[in-house]
C-alpha cells in the first residue's frame, strides 16, 4: 500500500490544487477506499471554494472528514463513492458511499462506510448526501398524497425534493426557478414548472431552497391558508427580509426550518438514526432519471484547473461529477 494519496485542497478563492497526503496506518477497524467518483456541490462547496464561510459558522460548516480550516487551505467535500481495497474481510470489495473530500485513496473508520445498493450505479450514488437532505425535508414537511406542492429553487436539492414529492400518489408539484432550462428536468421528474413572476397560490406545502429574500417571498405567497413553508436555505451571516405581512398571519401560514444536521423529529422518535437515513437515501437513487442531474465526468487530474468553471453560478448542469483512475 502506498503511504500517500492525493487530495484536492482549496487554496484561495476559486483556486485549488492536488496535494499529497499521508495515509495513516490501517487499524483493525479501518478501511482503505479507492475512489471511483466524487461530486462537487454547487451550494455549500461553492461557498467554501469562494472563501465565503463566515467565521461564526466555521465549526458548523466543517464536513466530517475535512482537513485544514476555513478559509484556506482546506480539503472539503462530502460526496465520495469508492471500493474498499483493504480492511476487515467483510468489507473488502464492497462499493461504499462516504462523506469524504475529493481524494484518490483514503482511510476511514468502518463506521463511516455506507453500502451502495447493487441497483444504484457508482456515479449516481454521489447524489446520496443531497438526497438525504431532500428526504429529511420531506419528512419535516408532513407532505402527503394528493397535496399541492411548490418548490422554489431548482438547484440540486430543490430538484430532488420535487422528484420525491412527485412520486406520491395524486400530488401536484410545481418547481419555480429563474432558469427556464430547469423546466425540462422538472417535467422529467413528473413536476410542473413556473417562473418566479407567475402567480402561484393554494399550495399545501412549499419548500424554499433558493437562499434569497425574493425566493422566500415567493414561497410565502404560494402557500394556502394553514399551509406550511419549509425553509431549507442556508444564509450564513446574511440578514434576510421576511415578508410577514399580507396573508401570513391571517392565513395562519406555518414557516419551519429543515436542516440535515438532525434527523427529522418524527422519525428520530421512532428510532431512525443518521445511518438509517443515509441508507434510505441510497436506496432512493435507483431511478435512472436521476442521471439527468449528473454532468459529464471530469478527471480528478483536471479538477484543480476546472474548479472556477465548475462552480460558477452560470455553470451548465446541476452536479459536477469527478472520475478517478483515468
């Protein structure tokens, strides 16, 4: 076994490089994983790559197996899929998902390993962390069959929420986004599409993922009396104006937050753990339509020079896929 591996480090705003990292000795409860694919998140990872993590939020924004501190240099990422090459015999040869940064080989405790189901291709499995976020929000929302649902914000998490809600019998789901190119994805997932200027109202449940004051206003205006708005956006230290006039009080609209850092209370009370939730998210990735969210893969070797382009606000596609061993 080589004593070193290579990992992507963000070194300055939208700049990155591959650096050698020393692999620790393999302990009895450790596994050596050879990476097949990872993915760049265009939400949190864009914030990290731009050096925009607020000081007061630095501890909260650390990913589980991060190396270095914000702003730079920092090894960051949480969408890793690979094959176990060494470790306990029961794990060797199995494909796993790990909340690990971009690195060609790494060692972690076996408690970090999550089996990728046989029906889920390795590349698609990189969506597991984001699917977990979407699933937790659906649990938090209480959405059910035949509900009218609006999702404001067509990034990855918003699209996955739309996908999950559209699978429920009789639901009417509408995705709202400023980018008309998101319409095709919404339709592929069984949802409708509307631009922000459209007049939307009467939704039982509204999910907001756009991290903008305008998007939140749209979400609140779309809810019906006694409806629920689920705020999924992360604003950091930014202050956001919330329009609580108009129909908000008279309509008894409920505004709640959802964040993946905790298992939804209703499921936690029934014994669901973080591991259970992530395994459920992996099982939900069996639909080949979800491949529409993945870009053509870029090689790990080329990743440092492409970070600025891949994480740009106007980048094409939804998820930037990274392939190893090419």
